[in-house]
């Protein structure tokens, strides 16, 4: 491995990497559990987990073992053949969710692309022109041309026109707007149960139920993007399971293999056989390596990790509510399980920088919110430590 100074890393970045990210002046060399270490030797408490990817923490011994063992056997073979790990992983996903069939890809955007394709394929085969996809104004679904078109926030779309047609947006939790937009030309309604990228905004149960009802009425598919909310993040395996609603499709990625790239689109009974040979595919999707690691993630999550999320989230949110009493710029504590947002009265960026100075990693959304996605293996004393760091950071504002 290299051992470059931060200045050298940044110099190479500035010269050779396209400038698509607003990066912090930080680089990391290694991690352990909930801690990650910068190249200049500082220890950070990681309350972002690579945006809900390393849910089992850094350098988890069982994940490392799984990576090593599979790397020694077989990294890749084509989907021309059967792939044992892919078959086993698909069963695990089915058992924890809709009991249907999965398509494997390599990222969240690709998982959503697969869902869009399935929905269009389904609608267009039912009836000419049945291809309208309804999503939400503040949603985030990825950066490919179709998934960014499905993303409601205009900042992700501007400059990339012309975009694919017949994607429309309605406001979060606005049942009458959704009802007015849904019609027989609709092939899918897409939503996140808790919007992550817009600042941790939950949907109401009645809104999600209305979406289900309208999908049933118009023979459209209810697609739930579980890329960020899935894999135990909110205290259940998948966030839709908090509500009495069954989607037709869920999409997964992020934490599915704890940092090894993978995505999945899982379709329930009604549409699990819509896609047929040659209708979709991926070279890397579901390869033996990524799927081996994802199987290990499922095994580890089963050892009480998911079950403990709710209590950990409660401890953290209670601590944040105590901070809200002290700091008047905190407007709201929201979220479920370990997906937590803090409403901030126009001081989010300042607070964010102060937290980084306290060696606490987190997320910020504009000036309005901070967001926390700690690894699910976080311990009680680490939650206390994060709250101490937050109190110190907030005191400087
Ligand atoms: C991260 C994310 C995506 C996109 O995933 P990529 O792997 O970056 O393509 C899509 N939807 C949601 C809800 C996400 O959080």
C-alpha cells in the first residue's frame, strides 16, 4: 500500500480526478468498528458509516474472513453460469422481505434502473402508454440518467436535459396530490419510507397506504427504495415493515455487503417473473465475491444486530433531545432506529465543521439539518461519546 502525505493525496486528486465531489480536507487509512483513522493519525468517531454502508463497522473480522476466503476461491464468473452465492443470497433477501425474486446489480442507482425497467416493461406490456412513473419532490434515487430523472430534487437534474419522459413528482405526504396524479397510465409509484438525502424526512403511514391503494386501483407497482433505509438501519430489516404495507418491489444497495459494491432489485410475487432472458443484465451483478460478503452480512446481522437498533436509536435521540433543551438552534430531532436527523436553524454548516473539529463524522444537508448514520454495531458508550462531542461542538456556535 501507499503511504502518501495528505498534501500529496490532495495534489494528485486535484490534478487527476474530476471535480464532482466537495471533499473535506481529510483522508483515512484504516478503521476499526465505529472508529476511523486519518492519514495524519487522528481518531474519528464515525457517525456516517460511509452514508449507511459500513453498518457492521470497519474491519469487521467476519467480513474480512469472508472476503479473504472468497478471494482465494473465485472472484468472478459470468451470469452465463449459475452462481452458488448469488442463489443463496437471493433466498436470504426473499426470506427477510417479499419472498420473491432478485436481480443483482452493483450500486443503488443500478438497482433503481432495474426497478424502472421492470415497471416500464410491466406497464407497456399491459397497455400502450402505461409508463408514467410518480416519485416525490424531495426524493433521491441515484445519478444515472433515469434514476436522476426519478429523483425529485431539481439540483440533480439540471443541465442534463433531455431527460427520459413521463416521470412526474408529487409532494411528500400529500395524499390528494398523489391521488390526482395517479391514473391508469401510471406504471409505478416510487418512494423512500424515510428520505435520507433530503435530511431524514419520514413518510406517514397513511401516505404510504394511499400509495398502495392507488397502485392497486390502477394496476401500478409500488416501489420502495430501501437503499439507505434497508438492512436494519431503522430497526427492522426493511423500513416498509414498520407499516402495514407490502410493496411490489424494493431496491437495495449501500449496506448490503458492508462496503463491497452490490445492488439488488427484489420483486414480490406479482411481478417476480416479469423480466425474461435478455430483458436485462449486468456483467458484475451478483458476482461470487460480492454475494459471498453479502451472505456474511446477513449472518452477522442475525446475531442480534438488527434487534438492538431500536434501543440504540432511542438512547441517541434522547440525548439529542437533551441537547435541544440547551441549544435553541436545534429545531427538531427526527428519524427511526439509527437513521437520525437534527433540524438546525440555519447553522448546519457551522455545526458540521465544528463536529469535524471534534473528530466526529456525520452528514449535513444545506443549512437545515445534520444527519447521523452510525454503524449498527455502535455501543452505548460510543453513543455517549458522540453526544459529548456534539455538546462541545454546539457550544462553539
Ligand atoms: C445512495 C442512494 C441511492 C444511490 O445509490 P448509489 O449506490 O450511489 O448509486 C439511491 N437511493 C437512495 C435512497 C440512496 O440513499
